[in-house]
C-alpha cells in the first residue's frame, strides 16, 4: 500500500489550450513540460503566445489543485471548507496573493493572482529569437521560479494566519 | 493480531516530524528548539509504546467461548442471548428434572421440593442463563473497547503521518486539517446497556411469574439504552510542531476514553453485583430441606412422608 | 397404609430415578461453573498487561463472575446433596424390607 507521499509524488496533470495543439504536463515535483503541435510555435506571434500560455497555466493549475484535493485521504477531505472567520480571512488573502517568476535571462515572466489570473509576458523579439525548444526551457525556468515564489508566499501566509 | 506496526508508525512520524521541522525552521516558522529538533521529537516513540501493548481483543475470545458453552448448558426456555445478537443457543433438553418421579411421596419436604425446586427448575436455569449472559457482556465490552482503541490509535497515527506528508515539501493552498473520531465509548454503549440489565424485578412474591421477570426485564434494558455516538474532532497544523501537539492531545484523549470506558464497565458491574444480591431468590432455588434431613426425619411426615 | 414389599420397591426405585436425574443435572451445573472459572485458562495473563492499565478486567467484573460461579456451584451442591439424601433413604428402606429390596434391585437392573 503506497503512502500518501508516494501517491502525491505520482500526481501528473495535463491541460491543453482549447482549439489548439498547445499542451502542458505538470508533475507533483513542479516539473513542467510544454508541447506544441507541428509548426504551431513557428506561426505564433508574441501576443498570441502570451495569451495562450496564460490560458494554459490557468487550466493546468486548476487541474493540479483538483488532483491534489482528490488525492487527499478521507479524513482530510471530510474537513475541507472553512470552519471559522480566521480561515475565511486566510482564503480571502490567499485568493488575492500575487506570485511571479521569470527565466534567468528575463525573457519569460509568469505571474498569477490567486493561482487563477495568470499573466505571461515575453520580452519583445523572444519568439523570433528563441526556437521552440529554447522557449520551452525558458518557460520551465520561469515556471519553477513562479512556483517557488507561490510556495514561499503561501507558507508565509499560512504561518501568519495559523501559527 | 499483533499491534507492532504501531511502533513503525511512531518511528515514521518521528522521522517526518524532524524532517518537516527543519524545513519549518528554514522558513522561520515557530518555535525555536532550545534542545535541538532531534531532541525535541525524541518523545514520540515512547508516547506510542503503551498503546502498542494494549491487549489483543482476540484474547477474550476463549473466555467468551467458555461463557457461550456455559449458557448452552443452562438454556431451558429461550436460546436468545439478550446481549449478543450473534449468539443463540438451542434448548438443552438434558437440563431437565423430567425424570424425577416423586408422586409416591407427599411429605412436607417432598411437596416443597416438587413445588419450589422441581416445577420452577427451568425458570431458575433460564435466569442463570441470563446472569451468565450478563457476565459475558462484560467481556464483550472489554473486547469492543480494545478493538475501538486500536482502531482510533491506528487512524490517528495514519492521519498524523498524512498531515506531515501534506505539509512536508509543499505548501498546499488549503488549510491543513483533518477529522478524527474517538469511538471507544460508543463501542461499549450497546454492551454497556446490557450490563445494567439484570435489574431488580418488580416486587412480587416468589412464584412462576416473578421468575420470568428477570429475562424480560433484561431484554428491555438492553434495547432501551440510547447509543453513544463517536466523538469527532478536527485537528489542524501547518508545522511539525503544531501537528505533533495535536497528536499528543489526541493520544491523551484516547487514553481518557479508555479509562472512562473502564469506569463505565466497572460501574455497570457494581450494579450487577447489587442486582445479584437483590434478585437472588430468582436466581437460585432455596436448598431443599430434604438435603439436610436426618434418616429418621426424612422418612417422616416432615420429610418424604410415608411411601405411597 | 404405607407401601410395603414390592410396592415399596417401586417407590424407592422412583427415589433412585429422581436422585439419578438430580446428579446428572448437577454434572451439567458443575461444568457450567467450571467454564466460568478464571483459572480455567490463563486467559487473564494472555490478555496482556499494558503499563498504564495493569488490570484487563475490573474487580467488580471479577466479583460478578465469581458470584455467578457460586450460584451455579451452589445449585450443583444442592442437587447432589438432595440426590444423596434420596439414595440413602432408598437404601434405608431396602435394608428393612427384603421384598422391597429385591424389587428395587430388579427395577434398577432393568433400567439401562
């Protein structure tokens, strides 16, 4: 029988931007994979790419949260939902939490408010200057930085409200 | 069934608490550990240890089986075990004074023997059946208590480990909390009601009617008592320190419920002891005078009377 | 007129039958009492001891069990003692009346 830790480690979620061949997979560890259908990347301009990536991350993170809630043991699922005002205040603060991360070269920046409102910014010229593979690498870097920032801020928020 | 796996849980909890506490420390979460993290969490295995020594519920099976056999002997009017729905007896046809023939003997002691010993014999035996069932119900209560305690500790240990896994490497967006149950008192309720069942029958002269009163009264009591529900509690914690504090409080609570169950069972049987005293005339017929009469007396009118 | 001879033999045979029945039932009662005996098996030791809870059963329960055992043992003793008194009486009558003794013996031997 696997422990909860093992079950969490094996979580993997996927999302696709509707109507496109732009997809991503996210593992529990935070490792991101982004895939484009044949020639899709080459025909995108920056604004569209930013737009699609934002949608992609919104869908992906929604799946991530859903998969983690589903992996909760029964005794945790039974306790879901705010019990008191303090918890409601926490949830309100969490839902307006801003987190951000960027690739080392600054080309790709991912931001979110409350893990739902995603914004992706690419420095001008990135699409022309980066081949698909490089773009994906930069995106993974930025996403890792974003997740770290998100986790740090959630920690701080939880410690502030609950310890 | 051994409960050794509980100590493995305890060791895993200790290791995960230490791991998490180090991460918490890096994030500047309270508390400060003046004696170091390993030192602080070293108490965990010894806290679980007494629980790993709890009696195996199955260890009561043999004695319960013996009581069932005793009841099978005594079953003369009804095989229904008033306190154990999984147990019924067949009427024991050997438990009968039907082969006695005292029609030729009509002395005073002989008539009392027929009237007060032979005739009501099945009812005394059936009341003794109920008495043994009552004693047996105590064993069922202890068995249920230990089984519930094992279950509660097991679930607590699992949930604490889960809590540490959930807060270990990541901070999930939801508050970390979970529900546990304390089922020990609820587990003995159904049986506990039975313990009080051998009540004082309505005051009435000794006779056929009075003797059946105990069985009926016992059954009424067993059915009427309202069951205790398991007690629920929500535990919470983001840090190893918080989670293990919740764990310690819950373990203390489980201890309390075990003690409370013991008190309840003991109080129930203190009541049963009183009932045995109060209802003695329904549990055992008076010793026949015949048993103590001299050779001369027994052949006279006060004894068996002249042979007819 | 009290019975004598053969008729008395029949009467004391009935005492014998009654005593036999009482003794058989006494055996069942002693068995029932034995089954409740806590020393019958070392189950109390097997039930284990917890450091914080050295008694697997309450003294009140043990006493209730002991009292119940006593009810059963007392019943067994009353049955046996009554049986003994009836047997002794049958023998006493047989000792004074040869015809009764012969009939008594015949009936006992036929009763298998």
